[in-house]
C-alpha cells in the first residue's frame, strides 16, 4: 500500500498523524509541502479525493487568508487554487492519501478509515 502524507512538522496534528502512521510500520512518503509546493494537478487531485472545494481546504484563521481577501465570494476556483499554491500555509493539514482515497488528520485518527 502506498501512503503519502502532506506534512508540516511545526503542526501538532500533523506530527501526531505521522506518528500514528509510523506506529503501524507502514511505508510512508512524507511531503513537507511548505518546502515542496504542490502543483495545480496535485491540489486538484487532493480536492477530488476529499470531495472538497478549494476554499474548504483553506485554513481560514490564518492571517494570510484575511490579508489576501480570500473570503471574497467572487473568487473562482482557479484563483483559490492559485492562492493555495502561492500561500501553502493556508492548506489544511495533514492530508493523507492511501488506497485511492484521502483524509485530513483532524483528528489524527480520521486517517485510519482510508488505510
């Protein structure tokens, strides 16, 4: 089984989710998305697997969300995805992909349903 985690090591939930996966002795590809920005295709793939819209994947309490006026209802899908690429700190985390599915580790145990 291929498992991928989009991880931010400064985030407690992300660290807890990674630990939860590691305890199961799984082979995990760890992507620190703040160091390795996601492409449009990767974000679209994640959104499809999560059945979410771009705004649903955004951390709305981040200062950048307000500073960039991302709450503007006139912004289209492409503009919101571009914001996720430009400001990856906005991406909700952690995201785990496994078994052709995706889950956000909030709480960390939420990812167990796709293993």
